[in-house]
C-alpha cells in the first residue's frame, strides 16, 4: 500500500494486489483518494480527475506488464 502523507490530495491510498494464477500472476490496483478543497475538489474529481487517474494507472500497468514479460526487467534489477 502506498499512502500519501503530505501532498496535493486530502487522502490518497493505492493498494497493489498480486494473485498467483495457473499461468501467471494477476495484478490488481485499488486506488482510493479524496481531492482537496471540499466542494471544488469534488467537482474536479467528477469533471476530470477520476478519468485522468484511471488512464494514468492503466498506462502504468501496461508499461509494467511490458517490462515484466520481456527482457526489459533486467534493466531495473541488479545482475547476480
């Protein structure tokens, strides 16, 4: 779990869940936040923030999948 301690959001939690499956691993992101500024923040969430954050997480998951399923992971882990 990533939890924001200080920052732009009133509250920000992001859980990463990994489930072993027969032919691999399923990764699930659970993303929960509250924008700052009460009513103005709620309006921003409704107008654009929810869709922006959904797209951000989707793109990030796609990139992580590409890294994990190709030799790109070697770039991020030290050689033994």
